[in-house]
C-alpha cells in the first residue's frame, strides 16, 4: 500500500494549501478528505507517547514525569513520578496486556489512579524491535518478569492486571506465596482477564478451540523483515491481532471512518481531532514473540491449564493459587465484554480457595464492554472508586523491602 499512500499524501499536500482555489470547492474538499482518510488508514503508527504531564492530588496540581526505573530486554517498568507528594502513598503496579497494543493503551487507567496512588506500569517490548541475539521470550519468561517487577517495587504494593496478564500474574503471585516471598503484594485485582476462558466463551475463545495448534502456527506466525531490528525473528504481528479485533466490530469502524470523512468535508475540526486521537492509539500495535503467543493460545485458551490445576511453570513446577492466603483478591468484569466473557475473571475466586471471603471482592460493571472495564467515564466514576476503597481496606504501610525503585536498574 506504500505507493498508494504516497500518492494520497501528495494529493493532500497539493490540496491543503489555502491559496489553492480547488480547495474551496466541494470536489476539492472531498478529495482532500478522501486522501486524508486513506493515508491515515494505511500508515504505520509507532509507539505513542504517554502525554501525561500533570495530575491533581489533594486539590493541588502536580507535575508528572514517566521515568523508567527497571528494565530488561523485554520490558521497562515505568514509574509516574509526581512532585511534592507524600512518600508513603500506596504503590500501584499496573500490568499492561501484551496482546497487540502498547502499554499507552492504559493511559486513561494511569491517569485515573494517579490522584490516589504512586503508579508503576509494565511497558512491554515490541518483538519486531528485539534483535534475535537477545533470545526468546515465552509465557514463563513473562512470569519471571512479574516477579522481578514486584521485587523492584517492594512488598505491600497493589497489583492490577488488565486482560491478558491475568493468568501469568496470578501464577507468579501463587509461586511467591508458596515461597514465602517478602515482596508479596497487599492486593491483586484482575480486570477482564481470561483466568478461565471456558466461562461464557466469546468469539476469540471459540476460535482458539475450533482451530488446531498447527493452524495458529502456520497462519498466524510471520518472520520480521528487514530493516526492523528484530529481522528474522518469528512473531505474531500486531496488525494481525488488530485486524481480528476490528472484524469483531467491523461496521462500527467503517462508520467511524465515514463520519471522519464527513467531519473533514464539513470542516468540523474538533470532531475530526477526536477521531484522530482515538485511532492514533488504536492503530499503534506491537508484535508478540512466536513462543509467547503460541504458548498462550495452547495453555490459556485451548487447554485451560491454570483453571484446571494443570499449569506447570517451565514444565517442572505445578502452580497452585491455593497457596495464596494473605493477598486480598478483587475481580472486575464488564457486562458487555466480548473479549473476556462474564465468569472468566471471577474464576480467580474459586482458584484462590484459601483467601478468606472477607478479603475477596467481585464487581460486574453494567453497560460496558471490554475497553470500558479499564477506560472511559464509567471506569473513572464507578470502577475506580471501588478499587480505591478495596485498596484502602487492605493497604499495608510497609517500607520498601528492596532497593528503592528510583535507583534500581536491571538488565536481564
């Protein structure tokens, strides 16, 4: 599509000149709008910026600076440092999904928690940017990263796992509990996560079961081409995941592009900018390593190993969520979630059978789909206050049990 995109850019550049008389005609406005829509739909979208510079804490505006405080080849831990705030604010670790979009998809999630928490987030590496010499990254490596990150932040933090991270985060905390790890979090919250994908199966869940393993291996895995740094690495491309998501709501996306065209023709720049802001984020995707994607398909969505008590870490250690006794558990689901159906996240309560009922909470948000579980107005006004109250009830004011994350740097 690149030659056609360049033609569209040239057309737009020619028409988008105030002195060009064609621009003021109906045909000119339509040609300019059409070229803009086509160019944006076919361009490559790089990793978005965080664009979080301020928050309001106790009625005061505070500057915010995203700072990497820990890193490996496959992940950076970003700390949203706020100026002039108490040092003992509750620490919150957000585990962003590694399922096609960058961690910036949770920008609204971060912003919602900044007024009340000291926020950290996992920022995963785009596999097409990872040179082959740094080695593989699979589901077990993801679990290792969860434990490393929690060690960097220190014990007594609050963990929130959004969507895909649910099973590996629960696995990591289960092993930490069994090991008596001093870096155990105070609470863990799972939001729209496929803990047990057998419950209320959705279209993605059914696809994983209807196709055999070889189909995913042969149809979904591609080799990164030059000149990407990860050339020759086998990956599940983000654009394939994006296409799958868009086809689930194809009419909605087509209508959005049609409205964008109309806004451009009419000169409604405010509405057009709202469209651009959403799709700049939505169309920015990352690739997953072959081994991580295929293991997730096999162990989480086809064989449901964690839910069935058959998940082995590195094929040698059985993961038992029943080992968790002192970490409070909350699950959040969306009534209209078409990615992780109702009951899939709630399954964590049955697996964590030794957590006292007084330390468990379950909430289903009416009227929202998957995205609304962690972003949007209802998330901010109805879900966040419940999570904050849950954290307040089980907050453990502890000193950091490891080195301060502000000074910590790790290359793994």
